[in-house]
């Protein structure tokens, strides 16, 4: 039996939403377009630099507008996306800072919070995603038990836990 007690933080939920978002092929395509397409359109406007210069702008101003801004967009896109996820998480009204007690016994997963208790059978596990930020144990397409990496004492404990989950869910 495994038992974890931790506090779900906003960053845990942001990373979970990022994972969900990037696993969608449509969203991945949209993000690639947003990141590189917007910059490419700006770079295609380089011939306008001559017009800027003719209109009295300095070469540096034209260069900054048509080259540095798109490159800055590409470089700082992840920061933009993280802030977007933060805003979305805050709008969802998820309560952060609450203590969770999650136990994995032989038959089910029991998730206890100050608001109640939720039980999930191992057979309900659809997928286990082992990510850099934590483990996501999916019980349907978008709902999961979020276990941040900080709940594990070592990589060995995490590996043993994953093995237990995989055996129990099949």
C-alpha cells in the first residue's frame, strides 16, 4: 500500500494542463502556427523595411520592428503560454493549498481532501503519464490524479510505485 500526503499547488495544475494541451494533436498544430506562423508573417514583411526607411525611420527602427519583435515572440512564447495556463487555471476556480491524502491499496485509489473523499477502482485507470513534473494517473480523458515528483522520496520509490500501478491496473 502506498500513501501520499501533499498540498496541490497552482504550478502542479498548470503543468498538468500544459501536458493535456500538448497531447492534443490539434492544439499542438495550433501552437506551432501561433509560435512560428505569426513570426514568419512578420519576417515576410521585411521588404517593408525599405518603405520605413524611405518614410524617415532609421534602419535600426525598421530592423527592430520587422526582425527583433518576431524573434522575441519565438523566444518568449513559452513564457506567454505559461501565463496563459495560469490565467486559465485561476478561472477554473480550483482550490489550491488544500491538503490531499491519496492512498493506493490493493483494490482502489482513495483520494481524501477536507471537502470529501473519492474512490477510484484500479480498473478505471486509462493511462499513466510519467512526466518530468510528476505522475498523472488518468481515470478518463482529462481527469487524473496528480502526483507531483516531490511526493516521492527517491527515483527508486517512484519506479516501484509505477510498477505497482501497472500490475494493479491490468
